C-alpha cells in the first residue's frame, strides 16, 4: 500500500484546517501537511459539515466514557 507523502517536507501526517481566503467571508476546509502546513487539497463544504458533526458526536461519546470511568473508579 502506498503512503501519502508531503511534496515539500516528506511528512506522512495530514490534517483538516479551515482558512478564509483574502477578500472572502467564508471559510474553506483544506487538507494540509500536519508537519509544515503545506496545502494538499480542498474539501467540499458538505464533507466539512459532516466531519464537524462527527467530531461533535465523538466528543459527546468521549465525555460519556469519562463519566462512566469516573463512576467505576469510585
């Protein structure tokens, strides 16, 4: 299996980031190298909305797990 590699620094980790282009009032979701910040590509707005929704669900699940762990340790 091929491993994605940043063309600038050779890194292998990538992250989603939000940016506002100069002169615009909307944010765009991009994929960038987690090491050097070089933009790799852009995500469509529908994907960005879905990702944000999933992040909120995961945060809620994490909070529930913390409460359960705390109750079990008492």
